[in-house]
């Protein structure tokens, strides 16, 4: 009888441990983690029905798993909303073509970089007049509010005729409708649009980058412990070959090849 009770007690304790999730990396089975991604950038972060695909989505899923954060619940993080989403805890972190900049570091922290892209131009396939940032005088340009792309081009081409929309797909539509002459943002994003079925043969990337965009994982400002965990996971992502697999799978179909400096070395968390 005594023996039997001990077994019952042991089972009870085991069950309690199981339910409280003490067996693993800190998060209970069945929990979710809110992650900000782009919803409209093919090859990077794309929502198609209930499916999410892209290089950033693959990294987001990897981090959620590697750090036992729970099942990812993806939240759209348009460029201008990213800092706010993190500051107000609407997301735990963001993987969304999010360039590490000093200005942004005033509001959020970053782990990474995990990828280096460069700013370029997307134009209509039959347009021979735009060959680089130096040929933008008198042209109508589109980019997105809150992006480094909009800020960079205004600095490089003072007085440029720039329309700032909420998302890059709105710029693609404006470009096809001839309401603007070019769309400027990272070459990664532009390659995805140029290769998209709906745009095939209609748009082309100029192919002359004029900035360096260090993509980081955006997280709560000053959360050094979490930054360190993400950084460790990023290093494992590179060394295991998962990074290269994700890059080739997601950017390869658009013919995009990572430029010099890839994969980068993540900066220390501070
Ligand atoms: N990487 C740039 C940025 O963080 C442009 C792409 C984007 O808006 O997501 O602003």
C-alpha cells in the first residue's frame, strides 16, 4: 500500500512539472510568441492565405524554436510601425528587412546583422532613362514611410520628387500604373517584386546599389539578455548551414545572390 502511494505521488509530481513546462527551454507547450514580419515582400516576408514564407519568416521560425519561445504568431510590421510595435510589446521581436541604424537604436535594440543588402532602384522594363541614383532628377520616385530607403535617397538627391507610401506593394502598383517612374528600396525586396508572376517582364532592377543595409532582429531596447540569446542562435544559424539554405531557397528563385560581406558577423549586444 505504501509503495503504491509513492508511485501515485511521483506521477502527480511528474504531471505538475509537465504542465508547468519546467522540462524544457522555458516556455510552456502550447504558448505562442508574437513576431513582426513583412506581409507583402516576396522572398522575405509574404503572407499567402494562412501561409507565411520568405527568408525573414524562416529565421523567425528558427529563433522561436531554438529559443523555445512558442508557436510563432505573425503580426504585420510595416516599415513605419516597427519601433512602436516593439516599444508597446505588440511583438516580442521583428524580423522584417529591418536595417540597424543609430536613429532606431534610440528606441529599440538589435541582434545581428544577419544579412547585408543594398538600396537599388526598380523601374519599368522598357525604361532606359534611369540607370542609377544619378539619373533621378526630374523623375517621380516612390518609397515607403519610415524606411531608410526614403531617408537615404532624400539625402543623396536633394529635392528629389519622392512619394512616400505605407507599403512597397503600393509603390509597385504606382510604378506599373505610371504614376511614378521608379521605386527605391533594398535590392532584396526589389528582386522579389521583379520576379513575381504578376510583374514578370514588366519591371527590372537597375542593379547599382547605393547603400549598405544591415538587417537586424529588432527587440526591446536594453534587453541585453534576449539580444544575447538571439545572437547565439544567429551564430548557430550561420555555422549549421541553415542560413545559406534559407537564403538560397527564398532569394534564389528571383535570381538574387547575396553580396559581399554575407553572411555578416553579428555585433556584440550592448
Ligand atoms: N531595410 C530598409 C529599412 O529598414 C528598407 C526596407 C524596409 O522598409 O523594410 O528601412
